[in-house]
């Protein structure tokens, strides 16, 4: 059975011993997020080890790490499979991701440089084009590029660590339901975020950042959650 459809076995490079687990983990995780490894697909550590050209130990370590992140499931009888897609789980992830990305925007809205704004605008343009072309991979990459500007400028390792475990659940659902996502709301929100940052308005930047993620969540995993709305002053609401 061949698992890694997006890479030919002949393209695998010999891995250095310290990075075996990480390389296997990264490759499998990417396959899970992009749905190259389908939800529910069974995994065999021996077959995976043979494909990667490594022993079973780094494969088992990688699978355990993926299980801890909710991307792989293990059951009695030595059955391991790719985790199924659960909209409710993703909906909860969207709420947390929205709050964390909003915090990143609030932390650095007044600190963005000319280079940062150029990166934000280029990424948003790439996102717009990718959405028009219905190219999920390019759209998600462009969106990641946009939001990474704020995470880099916020320079808070705890934010990155928290999002590391949350974003794969979200991106996986995006790949699965890409055709159902709005083609307009995300680039439009991004422009409002950029405008708020140029005005050094941390509150508006945080609001539109959270709105961006929550509205995407409503498109992809429409689970009602009244606690997910962000509160703002009446004056700020009137300005919108």
C-alpha cells in the first residue's frame, strides 16, 4: 500500500538520525491536512517505515505525536487510522484560533513596518487570485502567509505553540469543504485589518481579525456558539 501520494518514493532523501522522527511527522502531517491521507484511512507502521526507509521507531514516535494532536486515532487491536473529520471539533478550534490571531493583531498593530504592509498586501492579492481560481492549496498558503506577518511581529512563542496544535484541524476542514467557503469575505476582512493597523487602531485590528476567523468557521463548521462573539464599545460599533 502506498501512503504518500504526493511524493514519489524515489524522491525521498536519506534522513539524518536526529531528524528521522521530525521528517516522518512533517510529511505525514502535511498529507493528513491536505487529505492526501484520507480520513479513516488505516496506517501500518511497518509499511510506512519501509516507504520512508527508516526503522519502525521514528514512525511510531511520529504517529504518537500526531495522535496527541488529534490527527491520528488508535484503537485496541493495533488499529491506527487517520482521524475522521468532525465539524464540531473544528468549530471549537475556530473560536480559539480566532481569539489567538486577534491577540496577535492587537499586540503588533502599531508596530508593523513598510515591509510588513507590502507582505500583507501581496499575500492578500495572492489569496484573491487563488480563490478566483478555486486553488485550495495556493489559497491556504496565501492566507497562512498573511497571518504569519502578525505572528512574526508579535514575537510571542506561546501564541505560535498554541496555534500549532489548533490550525491543522482548521486547515484540514478547509481542504475538505473549500468549494463551500466564501470567495470574498476573507480578502475583504484582510483589507479592513490592514486599514486598522495603518491607523494604529489595535481594537479594530483585533476585531476584524477575530471576525475573519469566526466568519470562516461559520461557513465551514456552522455550530452556534454565542460566547464566540467579541465585545466592543458602542462607539466602535457605530464607526463600522
